[in-house]
C-alpha cells in the first residue's frame, strides 16, 4: 500500500506540473496576443484619448503608432495644429508611457501620461508675468497684431482675444518629460529667444517638487550665445512657486545685448539663485578672455553679478588693460538694454593704445559709460592723469585732461602737459582708429604765464635753449627712460 500510494502521488505531481506548464504557456500566449491587439489598437486608443482630452486646444495626429502591454507607446510624425490649422508642435518621433489601468478602464486624466519623450521636436512657448506656460503659433499672433485697430478714443484694441492652446485648469500633472535635440522658440515679456539642440530631462509634479535639467546649443534673439545650462527645482506646494536655480550662459555676444554695435568678444555668465519663479534673484560671476572696445583692449575680465527681476548689477569687475589694471561696477537692464558703467584704471602704458613707441607714460583714468538702450546714444567720458614720461625723447612731468569716447575715436580736452620749460596745452588731442592725432598746441610759460604757439616758442630763446640742452643730453634721458619702463 505504501508503494502504491507513492506512485499515485508522483503521478498526481506530474499531472499538476503539466497543468501548470500548460497554464504558463497559455498566459504567455495571451500576453503576446494582448500585446498584438494593443499594438493594432494603439491608433484607436490614441484617437480616443486625444478626442477626450481638453488641455491641448486643436488637433493632434500621428503617422504611425505602436504600443505594448506595459503601457509604452511609440509614434512617428506627431502634429499638433491649432483650430485654424496652424502648427503648434511638430515631432518626427517620440514615445510615451501611460497608466495601463486608465486605458483599460477608459479613464483618461491629466495624470494618465507617466512619461513623454520627444525627439527633435519644434515648438514655441510663451510665458506670462507669472511664468505660466502656453504653446503658441507665432504666425497667428503676428496676424492678430496686424488686425489691431484704433478705437474711438485713439487707443489700440485687439479684434480677437488671445486663447490659450494649453490650459490644464488647475488639474495635476505628474510625469517625466524628456526633450532630445529640440528646436525651441521662447517668449517672455519683451524677451525672445530661438534655441537649438535643446536637451531636457525633467520630473514634473504640480502638487509637489518639479525638477528640470536643461542643456542647449546656440541661441539667438534677445541675446546671442553658444549655449546655456539650467538646473531648476520648483516647489509647487508653496505659494509663489519658490525655486532654486543654477544657470550658465556660455559664449554670449555683448553686441546682442546692446553693449556696443561691434563688440563680439565672448562672455560667460553664471548665476545661482532662487525665490518666486516669476521673480528670481541670484548672484554669480562674469568672465571674458578678451574685450575690445574703441581705444581700450581688456583681457582676463572677471567680476561679480547680482540678478533681480531683469536688472543685473555688477561689481568688483577687474581686468588687465595696456599693461595696467581697470576696476569697474555698474548695472544693466535686460528688457530696456540701458546700462551704466563706472570704471577706474591705473598703470596703463600710453605706447600701446597710441601705437607710438616715442610717446611713453603710465596713465590713470576715471570714466563713465552710459547708454539708454540705443547703442547710437552711448556716452563715455572721464578724466585722466599721468606720471612723468617722454615724447620724442623730450621728457615731461605729467599730462592731465578729460576725454570723450565715441565710436572709434577718443577725443581729449583740456590737455595739459607739464614740462620743465613750460606747460604744453591743447584741446585737439585724439586717438582715431588706434592712431594718435595732434592739433594746435600752445606753450604756457611757467614764470610769466604767457601763452605762445609752437612757432612763437621756437622764436623764443628760453624754451629753445632748454630743448637744445635736452637734445645734448640724450644719453642721460635714455637712462631716465629705462627707469620709467614697467
């Protein structure tokens, strides 16, 4: 009996094993069949979903679409058009993941999509003053602007009220959004940017913390640069949406910011800050390897910046200029492009900007640069002074005066050159395109105060004797010059 019972149990286990194997095979076949059915029916599910959603205004279509049982969907050539048929979004290929239970129940909510990946999409976004986002078609907005007319009071009215293409109406979103090699156009107040090669990795949670990591290629518009990096964390649980932001803009063209018409030396800006997402405040640094402006060539430019709602102030800016140093501070308004710069320099070698090796002294200057946003209205002015030096082997004790910088010319006024035989005075001392130009020059006798032209000075025995004596002692003068060299 014991042996027979054992044989029966073994037979039963074998039978159970066959049943289990058959069940697993059946389940596997059903899974494959379900995946195939889902794949074939993905287009119908997609069409059903997009017709029921109301967050995105307009029509959404795809060329091909496939799905798997795990809720993953891939598609090609997605098009989102507004009700007038104008394009809002174009995506050559992409994928998204959905909650399978929402699909099976036919329940489509704002949280149904769990992850969205768009490859090489092209789109435009607009932010309002509170940083609410909308996807826009710029062709339509330009059309609306053309339809603006004056009302009876002489004001401007819009014939068509702007309607948002994206409106979640306070509904929650919790999903991952990935952009790969995107082309984006962005608008915020008066600012407009066109950005290439945008790569975004984000986790969006409108009821908790949202995290964004953005890297771009070149950008243009309000500012032109080689690329930008942005890391941002936004707290949707707090009023005002406080954020922590790290931002770097690389290869920024100063001319695109209105800092002169022909200044294209690359600048790097880094800022770390926070506060409400609509009004972030941050601190950071600026740096430039070189900066060339009329009559001044800077190198190794570094400084600290403070950003507050579009206004950028900078201080502790240091640079090397013509063998000396310059310190500066000021402010810049991103929206109006107006700026004010205050600088002071010392130890500048006169031979470098004048391109005249026979004219040597070390210059100290204090200056200001102001612009109302129009580069043509730029004003630069200040005063300068020097220590002793020489011109054409003729030594002088000092030079002082004021200057005015405009375009490629630097004009000097009230110039006084103090020498042992008198004070040389001129109001016509210029550096134009890097070349020194001298106008009428007068000589003031230190003892009598008499003013003489150079011709009169040449006929005057006293000054000419002094010059002759200097010329006879060239060797001594050369020794003095060698001591003056930095």
